[in-house]
C-alpha cells in the first residue's frame, strides 16, 4: 500500500512538474507578447509624435505663406493705388500740354 501511495505521489509530483513547466512557458510567452506589444505601442507613439511635429511644421509654413500672401496683396493694392494716381497725374499733364499747345498755336497764328 505504501509503494502504491508513493507511486501515486510520484505521478502527482510529475504532473505538477509538467503543469509548472507549462505554466512557466505560458508566462514566458505572455511576457514576450507583452514586450512586443509595448514595443509596438512605443513605435506607434513615436510615429504619432513625428506626424504631429510634421503637421505643426506644415501649419507654421502655411501660416508663413498666408502672411506673405497678405503682404503681397497689400503691396499690390498700394501699387494699384500709386498707378491710378500716376495715370491721373499723366492725364492732368496731358491736359496741360494740350492747353499749352493751343496757346502756342494761338500765339503762332496770332
């Protein structure tokens, strides 16, 4: 009877050892998967950070371009105004010249 119990105890010990090894292997796999998942999360976080930085840089560039565009629009408006003034002055000078030519013609005819 004692031998029988020792045999049963030995079998149980072997089963426990097998289950312990399976549990150890399962834990090892779980840790490996967790490490991979952590690495994947870090990689995605880095990609996200890089994309956010790229978006920020593009937004700054876009804002700079918008500001430059506004400056160019202001300059264009000033140039158009100056051109209109110059055309008005040219018309005035042409009128004065026509008047002076008429007077000169009168003097020559006169």
